[in-house]
C-alpha cells in the first residue's frame, strides 16, 4: 500500500511557482520546490513531501 506525506501548508497558504522564491527542481513529469529543507510537489489543493 502506498502512502504520502503532505506538506504543512496548502496552495491557499502559499503557491509555489516561477516567482515564489523557492528553487524549482525537475522531478520526472513534474516540478518540486525546495522549501525549508523539503521538496514539495503539487497534489490537488496541497503539496506532498518528497
């Protein structure tokens, strides 16, 4: 069974993107963002920890 861990913030609280101030890292077919020592990946209305 697969589980995933969500980040402490949602897209309503902070939206990662081109000018969000966090480093973007290409990861397979999506982009992760480095945030406080974690890699966040968009998943619906929240971010997953990678």
